[in-house]
C-alpha cells in the first residue's frame, strides 16, 4: 500500500463526485428539465466546475501526485493509470492562464447560440468573426501545451485520440481518398438504385419506442442498469457501470430511431462493461472517442445493418408494423437500410459515404489550424470539397459549413475520431470472423459471444490501454485502415453489383 496514493484517494473521490453531478445535470438539461430551469442550473454547474478545478489544482494534490510518481513501483497498474490521468488533467487546466480560460468559456457559451442563429438564418458572415476568435484561442491554448516541436493540431488530436497524430491521420484519410472516392463514383455512375420508400411513413411513436426498447435489449443494453429517454439529438450519458443512459428521437423515418437506439446501445454496452474495480475512477470510462465510436458503429452497422442480424427478428418488426412492412421482404428491407446516397448532411449519411464527410472536415481543420486559412473562405472550400469527393454541392451554408455544432464549441480534432471508430470496428470485425462463427451467431440470434468478446478484449480495460494498444493486442496488428476500405467495398460492391478497380 502506497501512503501518498492513500492520501490522494479522498481528493479523487471528490473529483469524481463533482464530475458525476455535472454529467447528471447535462443529462437532465437535454431530457427532462423545464425550459426555465436553465439559468439557475447554469449557476450550480458553474460552482461544481469551480470546485472540480480547485480540487485538481490543489497544491496538496500536486504534491501527492509528485510523490506517487516517485514511488511509482509501489503502485498497482490501475493506480498508476489514475495518477497519469490526474496529472494530464491538471496540466490541461493549468497551462492556460485562468483569465484566458474564463474568456474562452464565455466566448463559447455565446458562440453556440450565434452559430445556431447563423445556421437558421443561413448567414455565414454573422458567425465568421466568432469562429475566427475561437480558432485563435484554440491555437493559443494548444501552443501553451505543445511540447517542443509538436504541431498544434497534434496537441488537439491528443485530447480525443492518443496515439494518432497528423502523420498517422494523413495516411488514414489518404487511403480513404484514394480508394473510396473512385469507388463511390463508380457506384453512383452505375445508375443502380435501391428503393427504401417504405422506411418513411406513418410510424407511430409508441410503436417506435417499443421497437427501440426491444432492440436495445436484444443487442445487450441492460434496463436494470440503464434507462432510455427522448432528446433532440440522440446521445449516451455514463455515470458509472450501474447507470448508463441513452436517448433517441422520433420522426417519420423509422430507421432513424431504430439505428440510433442500436448505436447508442453500443456506446452504453461499452460503459456497462467497465469492471467494478475501475468504475468511478479517472480510468473508468471508454478509452477514447474513436474507440467509443468504434463500438457504437460496430453495433449499428456491422451488426445492425448486416443481413444475418435480421434473420431471427425481421418478422417481429413486421408484426409491429404490418401496414408499412407487411409486404416488404427481408431482402428488400436489408437493401433499404443499406441504401447509398451521397448527401450534404453528415449525421444523415449512409455507412459508405460517412467517412468522406469526416475527411472533408479533417482537411479543413488542418488548414485552419496549421495553415492559417482565412475563415471567410470556408463556405467555398467546403462546397468545392463536397463536389469533388461526394459529387454534391451545398446551395446554402446551413446545409454546408454551418451544419455541425463542433467548431462553435471550440472542438477541433474531434471529427477524425468518427471515421477512426468505423475503421477500428472493421479491423476488429475482420479479426473476430476468424475467431468465431460471427455470421452464424447473428443468424441464430445469439449475440452473447460477440458482446463477450468485446467486453473481454476492449471494455474491461477502460482507459488502462489506448485505442491503438487495444487494437494491437486484440488483432495482433497495428491500426490498418485497409480493412475498413475492404469491408466497405466488398459489402457495397455486392449490394450494388459494382466492382472495385
Ligand atoms: Zn456515437
């Protein structure tokens, strides 16, 4: 037993308590809180954030962290990881002068509202000056934290995905650009179309909810340790491994809620798989944005949009929606939920074109951070890239450069993890197929062994390993984006009857 670590424990517990309370308020704001609650809640959350900041930057805590590092050999693996996370968070909070931190918090509190208005009014000029300031702050903050010779964009990427820098991502997105862009062009030029009109219509909300609950449970969401609510945009909130919450939203496209529930269940299953030993510690969450997205997209796409997944359950869906799906065969349904259609909006993109939306954002972020791109030029650059990679061109900024909230929050470096997640998933899928009768398990409705594999090799480590380390340990190979491209071109080549060059 290490004395310094023992002394650190009550501080760590306070950190976690403040964090848990903040997360619970965020959840409440998006789901149940009345509109007028916001002002008072914001004040309470502000106080909690201040307390969180004070504990982490407490002189005594710093001293204890220093001692733990000196006595590293007497710490367990989990304790070492906790100290590492605490130190990183301490540095993240401290490198930036308090005054500038406050200014930036105020700026971003305003900027999301300005962005939302600009998007609604289709007016980029009203957002441009704010965005320019946000980029300046973000770069300045990164420069405070950069190690000697480190690129600013690499500092930002580190926050979301350790082990992936510009060099690695250039290679990754290069593969997507070289192989997926021409494949997509060939597919759209083939003129083959898929009908999925039956997915839109009079799908009653109560029925969608019942179906959502059924599929959440079917893929492994545990309603004794989680709840499902409604919010404007679906998301997952994680308090600890006995309380993980998902949301969904309903409209007249039944596949939207259906697949968002399976997606969020994937996030939730990750967090539910964190062992008791790690939960409610600084390493008791999913290891990174990308690995999280790999699990959600694994459940949504690799499992949920797989023909075999529907073999045991399609009839259940038909029974619930006899009018809409009674005469639609399972084959037609599976083709429908896999329809490829290059479009302008990332969040509505199909599995094949999705990562090209992310590629565009990655290239633009790099230009903004590394090449001082003038923000005024963004709408045109955005439109040109959409035309080049996806063959569609936004007519207005609301469906172009203003569609995502991320930049208005100062989240640069976040987007790449969306595409990385899909690629991690494909690499895992390739490996798992060699280890188990994956497709047979889906056909038999036996998802347990698949989930257990993910828990055993990924979930139970929390933040003890990075995403890259996990991939290496599971598949015996470093991150390799080729699996992702092969998975997509094989699946969609077959579906559309086109071959890759
Ligand atoms: Zn997600």
